[in-house]
C-alpha cells in the first residue's frame, strides 16, 4: 500500500494547513522527508500498543481514533478528516501507539518517519522548535478529548449500575484520567531530554527545552498533590477538637500557596473579632479550605486578589468565605462542580487549567462530615465566592 508518487505542490499546501506555525521554507524542508501511502476503508493503520516511529497527515478520506476500556470495549474518541494528523507521539520518543487508527473511508496519507525528520531537523533548529511546540499542544487537546469521552462513558455506567459497579467505574476513571493528564508532560520531558542527549538542542533552543521540562515537572507535582488530597479525603479516623479559626486559615493558606506557587497573588484576610473556636477535625478542615484556596488561585489566571473572611453565621455557626476575581462559573456548571473529575474547561477554550478535578469534591466531603454546607455565588468573568458554613458545636 506504499506508493512512490511524486509529492506535488498540493502536499506543500497540505502540510502548511496541518502545521500553520511552520514557515514556507520549513514546509519545503519537511516535504523532503514525506512519502505517500494509500489505505482501503476499514483498515487499521496501527493498533493500540503497536510500535511505530512515523507521523501521518491525512490528505484524503477519514479515520477513526479508537481506544479500549478495561473490558476491551472499543470507544470511538474522534474522527479525523483531511489535514489532520496522528502518530505524533513517535516524534517525542514514545514508540507505543496510544490508540488504534482505523480508516473510515479509503484514505491517502502522507507519512514522515522520525529518522527522516530528524535528519532534516538537525540542520534546521527553527523547524524542530516550532513543530515540537505545535505537536505538544495537539497532544494535550487530544488527551482532553479522550478524557471527556471516557468521562461520558463513565457517567453512563454510573447511571446504569449501582454501588459496587459504580465505584469500580469511578476507580477506572481515576486511572484513565490520571494516565492521560500525566502522559503529555512526561512525554514532553522525555522528548526534550532525548533531543538534548542527541545534541540537537543548543543556545535558545536548549533554554526553551529546559524551560518546558521545568514547567512539565511542576505539572506532575501538581497532579501528585491532587492524588494525595484524594487519598487523604478518607482518613481512618477523624479527631475532633476545639480549634482556633485564624490558625486553620493561616495553615491552609500557607500550604495552598506553596503547592500552587501563588506567592504573587495578593490575599487579604478579615476575621471578625467575635468568631469563636469551633469543634472540628483540624486536619480535614485544613484540607477543605486549602482545596478552595487552590481553586481560587488556579482560576485567577491574571493573578487578581483573593480574599478570606471569617464571621458568625446567624449567631449559631461560623462562616468562612473565599472570594476570587477570576473567570467565574457558568450557571450550568454550578450544579456539577463538586462532582469528582468534573472540569469547567471546554475543548477549544482560551485557557486550559491543570489538575484532576477533585479539590471541590474533597472540600464538600469534609464540610458535610462536619455537618456543615458549602454555598457558591459566581458571575462569569467577575469571580466566585465559596462559603463554608459550620455549626458552632459538633457532638
């Protein structure tokens, strides 16, 4: 199914559409490494778990991206048409295919092997930097599509099964979500380290690679912290005691700032003088307030101020309000933001936020264990206020 047809100006235009950040000279260099292949409908170009070292750009026809669930059920993640590409993980040192690519119709495809590409890229650092940057962004968008599709499947499972079955589906969702959230930063790190070890990076290119590695290590640390929070959500026992509210707030703030590296965000704290001590699980309450603060920091991309207030609520309890001036929450999302792994960001959104989507779930769990509640007030584009309301005494 491989042809040696001469690549025409149409191929140049195809590559330019697929990789718009590349210059005309970069595209013409890339054409030197390209070859044309044709496949019939219903053919697996490669299967999940296969080894491979080529990038493919679809010239004519359509292909399906298929992944497999734990029960080996096939899940259709996406359908790609002309100018879309796949197999890009091979260019970042990942030789095991993460999905099955199956032709939906007869297809004509441009293939570029990693070896042929690297032979050109070593003499063209600009091509290497630009293509790597675009491919990493594409991987993140693809992973988000996979996560969304798998989340939808798990939502359907939870509606169909009870208790034990639903818990197993949730466990699978944790694993799948985490694996895809970690794959992009780990693959990026591996790819850049491979290029550095080959001597393909120097000067500004080397600095860019090291900066990318540093950012991705920070992402992995953030995901690990989320998992630790999820683990700590179900401690073996809860130790309730009288605790001082200012001490709880300061401890939660210091921890959240260290975790999110949010030193540049200004935080104000206003504690009413008549706020009493509360009977609470200190460790759990710190976790809950920390999760709300990290949420405020994360969804304030412009580093706008965050405020913390503590005051008496109707004379019977204590309220702790955390207010940000971030992106806000749409009304349609408010009902679901406490669901495990729910994310407000949508495909194609201007901003992508890190994390696994468990912080608010943890906060709600802890507060309800204190016989309290959380309220949410939010206006998109203006900001959000999360308020924890706790009884003065829990027996």
